[in-house]
C-alpha cells in the first residue's frame, strides 16, 4: 500500500506516540513468520505487549524524532532486519524474551533462508541405504561408513554457520535427515530501556543455569565465611560448634581433665595401657626362673619367722632366769 504525504506524516506521529508511551521498545523480525502463528502469538501475548508493523523508513524517522527526549533510542535503527516491527511493552525485557522463546516451534529449513544458528549434523546411524547419498553427504564434509546395511555418520559436523544462506541441496538433505533447524516465532532482535540497548545475546538468559549460579555463589560465600570466621545468621551456630570441638580436642591432647574431657582422657589412657601390654610377650619369660624366684621368697619368709620365734624364746628364758635369782 502506497501512503500519501499526509498519511506518512500521520503514521510517523502515531509511531512516535506509541514509542513515547512505552517504557520498553523492541525490534522484532517478522520475516518467515506464518500469519496463523503470528495471530496466535498476538492473542497469547496481548496482555504483555503490542506489536506494530510499519515501513522501515517511517520507523526510522519516528525513532530519530523521539531520540530528542529519549537519548539512545535511535540506535534501534541498526537492528531492523528482514521485516521489522515495533514491540511495545511495560514488561521486563528478560522475562518477555523468555516467554517469546518458549512459544517458538521448530520447522524444516527452506532454500534461501538464513541459518538462525549453527546447523549441526550429529554422528550416528541414518535411514539411508548405500548409494549416491554417500557422495551427497560427503559434499557437506560428512564422513560415513556402512553398518548393518545402513549408512552411518562417523563424526559430528557443522554444515551451516549462523547467518549462512541455506542452499536447496542442504535444505533437502536436512529434511531427509529429520533435522528442523528453523525456529518459527517472534524473533526479538534488541530492546531499548532507560537509555540502554539489550541485544538478543544479552536477553537470552538460561534460567536454570542462572538459578544454579546463585546456588553456587551462596555455597562459595558460606564456605568463605566459615573459613574466615565471619559470624552471621547462617554461620554462627556452626562456628560455635567448631570452636567447641577444637577446644575439646586441644584439652584432650593436653590431658586437661574436666566434665567434658574426663571420660575420653580415661578411655585414651586405657587404650595406651592396652597398647603397651600388647607389646610385651610374657610367654618368653623362663618358667624355672619364675619357680626359683617364687621358692626363694618363700624360704626367706620361713627363715624370718624362725628367727623371730627363736628371739622370743631366748627372751622368755632370760626373764625366767632373772626371776629365779631374785627368789634365792
């Protein structure tokens, strides 16, 4: 549709108002997006965003004019590719990008389309029987062999890099291999918010990886706090327990007896005693020496008893003799 001068001016004014009224403005590429899917996406995301299509030149003029009040927004011009449209929203751009990505679907590649990312053919078996297909696979650098009557790809290989135009031959091969490299859905190229431009590569945040990074960071911070003795709500109890265990270990090592260490110190002493006892072999002491030793002790005791008895008899006899003299 060809717009007249007045119509173009009105269109630019409308674009300017839409851009000024939206805190977040993005550029979306609508190329290769089937109309049916576009309608579904619009219906599903109606509460989150507004999509507005117009001519590149008119969008560019509107961005240049609004740049006077919103510095840097004219830089979105560099991201207008294919069939650009404005995405106008108040939603967080990262969350919005995630929603758009989740609503994309896979599709077979067509000749003339650009690869949205590196197209990889993985190693493994194929449904093809040996024949001319071997040379066709080889033309894309794919190494093959025949296994159980079927062609098997030996090594994984990138057959098209991101941005490469897909040839008819490659499109046909990918279709026969069941590889669907294209993504059908809104292609959010970049977003403007508060003077900053966020490209697709920045918006593409892996939520699971991001969450795992937070968990890992918390673990590292906790370990560092424990090692440095930093007291907080998560470390205080564990640090007090650690200090108790350390002081107890020092007390036991130094044989300092108290209510906490007494039992373990006595148990340690008993273990050491048994260790010493286990190292002495009493079976190596001669039996005769044991007997001699035992007998000499008994004889000595008997002689001592006899001497005591003899001295007592002598004492009694002396006392009797003295009494007899007195009587005379």
